[in-house]
C-alpha cells in the first residue's frame, strides 16, 4: 500500500539551503515539497492549502523558527495539526525554551545530512496525528444575538475548530 502524498513547506535561512533541502525531500515519493522565500508567502499558502509539516530555521533573520512557529500557532486559519521542524546551528537553553513555548515539534542540529532530514520528516509524518493539549484551544464563537437576527458572520472558523 502506497503512503499518502504529504505536503512539506520549507522556509530556511538561505536560498541555497532551501534548494538542497527541497530537492532532497522531493526525492521521497510520498512528499510534495513547497519552498518559500518569505514568511508572508508561507503564511498565505498555509491559509489556502493543507500542509502537513513546516521546516523552519533558527538562523533565518526575517523568519526565525520560534517566532514563525508562534505566529503560525496563533493564526486561527492554520490547522493546529501542522507539525513544525526547526533547524539550528546551535541550541541554547533560551532557544530550547522558546521552541517549546512556540510549539515547535522537533529541532534538528545543523550541519546535518539532507537524507537525515528526510528520515526525520518521514518519521514525524508516520506518527499518529495527535494534537497536544496546549494546541487544542478551540476558537471562541462570538455571541451575535445582541445585534438581532440580521447579523451573519462572514468568516467561519477553521473546520477543526467547529463543534
């Protein structure tokens, strides 16, 4: 039985690394890889299309992994089930705490073999899609009854947030 096709988003420190990682990940038949150059492009894509895992980088100045993860986790339009793998050339206690607090699922130390990244990504995707309790926050529905019957919310919450 063939594995389902999974989508991976890549936003790392520089275009050369992005290209190498994207090409190596795309070598796995079950992965569809989408490289991004900016956080804005990544976020827009995540709001429109399903992504299973994001590869981010602590060394990226415009989109540092912990800050990116925190913004993605706070965005109600992005499913909480998206996993985030961060790359880091060094790991301090502060970075470890920031990663834990922002919702990063795994940190891989650089330099690493691109094949090792593929192995880790495939391993993470094989895990059951359990969402940790801290990510199970449901969106609070607004009570529009005070405005009468003629108020219709235009934007609906994400499917996983509906009761």
